[in-house]
C-alpha cells in the first residue's frame, strides 16, 4: 500500500508546519494550502527558533511536512 493511500485510510489530517517571518506570506501559504486540501492542519511559526520550540514542546502533533523560509531572524531555515 502506498503512503498516500494508507494516510487516506487512516483519516488522520496531514500536518504541515510553516516557519516564515512575513505575515503576508504565511496568510498566502495558508490560503493556498487549504485550496489544495481543506483538511490539512497548518501550524505557523514566525521564525525558526519559534518552530523548534513548538516541536520540542510536545504540544503539537509531529508534522508530515515542514516549510522553512530561508531568510528569517533568530534562526533561519538553513539553521533549523
């Protein structure tokens, strides 16, 4: 069974994290990702440091995908 079909069978939402310091880019990304699939669970962080804190906290489900802006304050996408 392919990963995509097993995910469809499990009915668990796809979890995506986005780290981007630009609020407009985060809003645009959210709009586009929900056009692709409205069931995607998107969590956003304002920089890489905040993203790492979220991941380490255990308060969020582990993401299937992480999108990182390469140019951010505190920790950029390359440093993550």
